[in-house]
C-alpha cells in the first residue's frame, strides 16, 4: 500500500521541518522488510516521505520513522488518489506559497531520481512519480501557471538584482531564517547575488552552513546594530516583539543605504525615515504589487485541483488492481506450498485445484502465471 508522510509549510513550522529532515535523512536509509519502495523529497517548504509498504504496516512505519512529538505536525495520506492529487498540486506549484513557482517540479524530480539511483524505486512508486510529474507538466503548459509568477521574496530579489546591475560592489545582509528568509536566500543563490544571512539560532546556523552552504552570521539584539554597519543593504524578515533597529542606531552608521523591512511587527522603527540618506521599504509596498496577481493565480490553482483529482482517481484504479494481484500472488505462494505438502510436486493437481480457479476470477492473470512458472522451476 502507498503512504505519504508529509511535513509542509501548511502545518509544520521551519524549525519542525528542519528537525524532521535531520531525523529522516538518516532513518530513510535503514532497510525494513515491510518497506518495499521509498522516496524522500525535500524543498524549501516541505519534507515528504513516500513509501510503498506491506498492508496494515502503516502504524508501525510511522512510529519507527517519526518521533511522537513530531507526529501532530505531519499530514499522513494513505489514499492513493489523494496522495497522487497532492503530488500533482506540489509539482504544478499550486500548493506553494507563491502559486505556480517553477522550481518545485525540478526539486521533486531530483528527489525521485536520487531515490531511483539508490535502488529505492520499484514498479509502484515509479509509476506514481512518473505519472504525477507528467500530468503536472501538461497542466503547467496548458494554463501557464508559472508565467509571471510573483511572490514577495521574488520581487525583493528582482529589486536587489536591479540595484546590483547599477552598483555592483554592494554588501547585502538578510536578517532572519524563517519561511521568508529562506525563500529570499534561495532566489539570491539562483541569481548568483552574493549575500550573508543572520540568525539568532546556533543550530540553525550550523544547519544552513552544512546543508545550504550559506554564509551565516550569529546575532542577538545587542549585536545586530553593530553588524548592520558593515552592509549597504539590509533586509529584515524576523518577527520581533519590539523593533531591533531605531534612529539611535544610525548615528554613526554611514554605510547602510537601503533598509527593507518585511517583518511583522516591524523590525525597524519608522523614525529612521527622518534620515534622508536611507531608503526604506516596508512589506506593504511589496504586497500591493502582487495582490491582483494572487487572485488570478488562485483561479488557476482551483483548476489544477480539479485536474489532479480526476487523474488521482485513475491512478487509484490502477494501483488497487495491482495490489489485488499482489494479494493473489501471496495467496498462491501459500497454497502451492500447502498442496505440495499433501500431494508432492504434482503440477496437474496444482493446476486443477489452484491455478484455473484463480485465472478465472481475476482479469490480470499474467503476473500470476509468471510467478507460478518461476516458482515451479526452482
């Protein structure tokens, strides 16, 4: 049976996903007799495990893979059609915070190919991923869901890129490593814009240095005013209880010229607007740009859900039929052993009491015939 254990931006905060990633990165490598196929998919917004397992083993798998305190953050799907529908929504970008983001399909495909390379993929997950990726590609091409896709992180990146083209030698600091911070850093990396990222959390610093290869600075409320003095552009994406930066902090700061504050509550006190040499941008400026685009994208996402649901039902028909064949094969294996114990290796009796009744009762007889022939030749 298929099962998906999903930790996504909808239910699991960044810290939870990072903890889950560290655990599953190792546990997914362990061989379990009841886990027949597996794939591990990681993007900025999700850590997802897809498995094909023996029937009635889902509870055992979940308890062995996921610590109890993390299970409430997971979405667990055992319906083949629902899981297929989910993967199509992911691959099209319809399930992303920025609807239609183009990178996610490539990330899913990369995870699938990596699992394939390791020998983790067989007939069932192979069909599952190949079909979902193919369907999502068709949908993307039909409705051009990724055309002109905008999000606050992408707009910020475009803005910084434009400035960099005019003034190349700029030091950029991104303060905060939550959803928004990670999304902006991903765009910076993609556009080859040099930057440093600051976090309060030592474990997060180590994680981002190791897995994302980012240049990370550790800060606290006392040190951040001094740190920003070394940068021309500072982008704040944290959610502090009170502003981290105020007018007083800019008395001897002659370098910082552009402040972008995407936090709520604000990271930077509005009194810095009194400083003529500093250009300040708040989150509302970026939100206005994408409001109309979001309405258009939401309509597209609804269409994707309809298509994904239809394709999911077709996939479910296929896999339920295949699972039935597996059950029959297991039954045949046990029955043949039982008959041979009583009658010896008499092929005619096996055909009479077992094979003919089975072939009459199911349409997909070829896998059964192949199995029996192989078994009898041993």
